[in-house]
């Protein structure tokens, strides 16, 4: 995910030797199971599209493969794949080509490891201290000694066996993955050669390989390859001595093994994080690329190494320190004794001269880590011996030089960059927790709850926590639906390049001021840092970028330079409708937005409380859209004041962004009593009152009442906060589901949305005022009580428990004896929505899907009625504001394409590419 192993900043503690990061490793077998399950589900989906039920059915089905050469590449047209794509039955009629119909013969019973384990069993079982085994090996013997190592690890885990417990002497040619994952206490000597992946994942064992002793007298091992590619890949400990050259990618990702060879191919020691390597000969190109730990020493008598080494992350130094000289000399001596290397012998016999030709490869990151460790040890030692000292009072300097009074912006910027560490910011800096104003003061007003000023002051430190991942999951399907280019604008904020950050943000999001305030931030749930630490404050950064843009006057109306003459009606002015209108207007179309309420904004205007989204923020954006040429018509309900058919006749396209406004009721005894209201009716009426409308609240006010809110989620929390500010006597919230865990459950792995216990702004405020969290979980309402005058005065409840049945489905059952009655004067139902209202749907006879939403093809926005499109909650069901904006943008893109035959409107991630 990070793909920055060379920086030694692996956030999950895998590809790093940093002790702080290593502690973060919390891998579980369930994670692998979840990953493979998700992978299998995706593969099954792809197979199903082709009509297959299994991978076996896909074998040989070349009729499902199509060659599509790149039309822009003339070389591609010269390729002929006809023979490869020919069906096998055309070549051999009657042949059975069904995969798996013929049982494969693996011959595992003939593996050499079986004999090896049998001869070593007495040592494995502790009956003998050691054993010497002599064998012949061939290149068909793959993963030799790996199963033996499994037997060792199964019994002794990482401790392994004592040195020289199992000594194996071999002659011949080792097969692929020779001695892979070899455990401590196993020593293998091979007289011969070996294939690729020798010592892969070496885990404490020792490998010695040298050429046959009967080679011609003029044979020079340093000029010949003795082992294949990718030897010692991911080795963690142990030793390996190769008398001869190793092929490409030697010791890649080595994190602890000690190795000696007489030369290596390209990419040696790439991404190495630990261990030590001595190369007694030439290296290939790109040596030490991304190396962040460990040390390498190369013998460079021909003075070619400097130009072949990738010095981006390492320094090249002469072999001068006594510790280095002793280590290299002793290791070469051991190598010579065990392999009879003439190259090593010549170096040892003339050590005083030859040592001058060695180069020490020292990673910058490793040097920094060693320095920090030394400083910490020094400071700890000093603190033990340091005595308290009297502090001498010095007069303050009251006079400044004139140069000191003039701010140096360039120097200040450099000082800031030095002060903050972007590379390791996610380790050094904590996630900010001050996004909201103090709950004691904010609950007394209707101003926005956000602490905008303090958030901005600490924002660069928060941006420094972004790791700029190689695979940013914050932009994935589990993250931001808009595919916001989050790492890019995080880095620009860190660099104080606010205007550039705004440009990046506006590529993908029309209204960051809305999502930056009301979005629950699925991007943060998918943040790679969130695997084992608090995620980056992406939402705060997004909101501050757009607010900074408005403060500096960068957000101005940009009407299109040309008009297409196409007329498009957008029904509904919520986030989806406004986003679609903005995009269609940008494309030059004539856009009219119809809203049944008296002000534009839909959910943004009247559904979300003022303290969460200031209505001045909404109006500011609406004014810009109007100046860009979008026409808004309020108090116009399509299907009531204007027939839907007329709208269709008068426009080239109609986009329905109706939202999901049909609330879910609670049909239990007493549900028709006065004082029981839908949450949105309560919120909308109060927002209209706050906006200056001349309306009475009637009984839709919480002042001095006992309020019960049935249903959780954002709407339920908004009802809690609104009731509190109106002066409710008490507030209780019912949730039928169990209380979520504090951390992710095993069934809720990253990067899926974390279903954890959260304390939102309303919960915090109520807890402060009344001394308790307003939420009660696992509770079901069974009936509403009548005060005798047709008004609700209470609600009967029972606790429930959730258990899985034999099929693995969750089933709810009542808890006997848990019945309880709660006194209340007003009930607010916040249980979600069933879909869009039906007036327009029925008039135009639009097809609905099984859930009651407007039906469209997958990833398309055209309904069953020509010229009519749908986007947002009315198409996908009740969802988030950020999803609504995404839907509006992509629906606009399809409409533009359908009307003009091409489109320049951006797809997900702000990318303008080919047709949909």
C-alpha cells in the first residue's frame, strides 16, 4: 500500500527496522482470510459476467479472449495472436480440455524433504543433539529443506535449534527456492550450483554454496554465476556464503541476514532494511536502490561501483572505521575457510592494500536512526547523573536590530519546513482532537460547531501526518466516492501552497464547503494510517482549503464562454441536483433547477441544522451558481404546480434529483397520537423559522419537553442537538442495534467503514448537560401511550438481543423481564427513508427497482423513460452528501455525452477521459 519501503516508514511495521514502527505490527490470520475472501468474491463476479461458475470452466475458453491492440501504437498492429487464441479443439478434435478433469500427479511422496525429515527426526524430537546428512540434489528438488524448517518451527518456533544441530552436505544442482525459510540450527553445504530464490526468507539457518571441486584449474569462480535471481529475498536472519556471482536482485528486502558473494547482478540490496552484505567483485546497475537499513561493503578494485550504485538513499564511504575493518576482515576469513575462495584468499593475503578498495554503503535513514538512538541513550545516561543547577536570571533583550524587525518570509518558510517532519509526521504527531468548539459554550448558540481558527493554525502539522501512500485507499471505493486527490492537496497544504491545493480540490468536488462540514469522512475510515493509528484529519483539511479560498477571493463565478443551446431541467436542489447543475452549466448547457421549497438547497438548506452547516455557507454557493448562469425556480413542485410531462416537452433532458424523502414510519399501537413526528419535519420547520419565515412552530418545539428520538445516525444526532438548544427537559435516543465496539470487530476489517462506537457533537453536548449519554442500545419500542387527550405521554419498550441462527443470519429476540416505560412529551422518528416520493414517478411511469428507487442500468443514470435521468438518493437510496455530489457529477457527464456525442466533463477523480 505504501510502496515506500526505502523510506523505512512502513506504518504497519512490516518493511521497517524502526523499533517504534515495529511495535505497530498487529497482523492477524483473519486479515489474510478477509483479503482472500474479498479477492475470491471479485474473481467470482468477473467469472459470472462471462458465464462461468469456476476457474476450471474458464480454462481453454479462448472464445472469451479478445485482442484489442492500442490504436495509437503502430507496433501493436504487427502482432499476431491467432495461434495463441486458437481453440485447442481445432488442433486436436475430441480432446478433453475441461480444466481439472485429469488429476495432476504432484509426486509429493517422492520429495527429497521426506527423506531429509526422516533422517533428522531424532534431532527434531530431542533424542539426539546433532546429525550429519549426506545427499545428492537435483534442480527438480524445489524448496529443499523448507519442509524440514517447518518441522523445526512447529516445535521450537523462532528459537529454532542450537547451532550445527542438522548438518546437510549436498552435491548437485539445487532447485528453485533452495533452502527457503530455513530455520536456525540447520546448516546446508552444497557443492554445485542452485536456481532462483536461494535462501528466500532465510530465518536463521546457514547456506554455503561453492563450485564442484573437480573444476578445471583455470576456472575462476568470481567470473561465473553460481546461484540464480532473487537470492535471500526477504531474509530475516542467518548466513549465506556463495563462492561465485549471484544473479539479479541479490538480497532484495533483506532485513537481517549476513551474506557474502563474489559479485552480483543488477538491483543488488534493493529495498534492504537490515543485515550486512559483502560483495567481493563487480555489481550490476542500480545497487542499493531504496536501501534504508543494514550495511553493504563492496570490493571495487576496478572503480566501477560509484556509477552503478543508486545513491539516492545511501552514502558511499571508505572502509576506515575499526569496527568496519574488523567485521569485513573476519567475515571474509570465515567465507574463505568455508568455501575455499581464491578471491577471498588473495584479498586476505594483501589486506593492508586491498582494504583500500572497499566501499561502505551506508543508508541515510539507517544513519539517522543510529544517531537518534545514540542521542536517546546519551540523554538517558545524562539524566541519571545530572544534578540540579541554579538558573541565572538574565535581563531580557529589549533592543532589536532593524533587520530583526523585518519578517523574512522565505526564511520563515524554511524554518517551518525544518520544524515539521513530513516523512515521519505520522509517527511524531498526534491526530488533532479540537475540530469542535467547547461543548459548554457551543450548546448555547446556533453558530457552527466547528473550531475553524484553531483547526487552521495546526493544520500543517496534521497534513504532515499524511504518508502520501503509494496506493491511497482514501481515494478507493471504500474511501471518498468523489475520488478526491487527497494526498496531493494534503502535501500542498503542508507546503503552504493553498491556491494550488484549492485547484486540486476543485477538480473533483464542486462543494467542498459542504462535505468538509457534514460528511462523516469515509476517506478517513479508509486511511492507511488508520490501520493501527488515528487517521489523518482529511475532512478538516478539505474544509480549511475551501474556506481559505473564499477568504482570499479565489472562489468567483466562472460562467461558460459558449452556450450549446441545449435546455436541461434539474428537479430538486439538494447536493446532487446542485452538483449536476454546476457541471452541466460548465459544459455550456442552459440549466434550470426546480425546487418545491421557498429556498434553494434541499437537504442542505432545511435538513441539516444551522450549527452543522451555516445557511450563509449554502447561500454563498447558490449565489455563485446563479451568477454563473443557472436559473433557479423555487416554490415549484413538479407534478403538482407544473406537470412533469410539460417539463419533458420543454427540455432536451430532465434530471430527477428528488432525494429519498419518504420517511420510514413505526406502525405500533398509538402511532397516530399527537406529538409523534418525523425527524425531518421537526428539523425543517425549525430551519425555516431560523431563516426568517413567518411560521408557527405549533407543537414541533422541544422546549421544556421530555424528548425521545427513535433511531440513530446523523439525523438522530441532529435532532438531539436541536432539541437541546431549544431547551428540552430531557433527551433520550433509542437504537435497536447493539452498541458498536470501541475498535473494529474482526468482521469489520480495514479499509471498510469502521463500525465503531462514536461520540458525535450532539451526544457530547447532552452528556455534558445531563450527565449521561442520551443513547440506549438494544431497545425496541412496542407501543406509544395516550394521555387521554390524544397526546403521546410515554413509550413502552423492551430490550432485545441479537444472535446468529444456523444459517449465519442475525436474529432479534426480546429479553424477558426487560420491559420498561419511558415518559415523554414528543417522539421524533429518525429511522431513515424508504425512497423518493411518487408524484413525478407515477406521472411519467418510471420503472422502480425492488427497493423503490428509480431504476437505471448499472453505472448509468438514464431511466426507463427517454430523456429522463436520475441521480442521488432517489436512484441509489438514502446515502451521504458526498455520494449525492458524486452521483450528480456523473449523471451530468452522461447527459452531456448523450446530448453532444462527446463530453469534456470529468469522471471520478477529476479525470477527463473517453466516453462512458
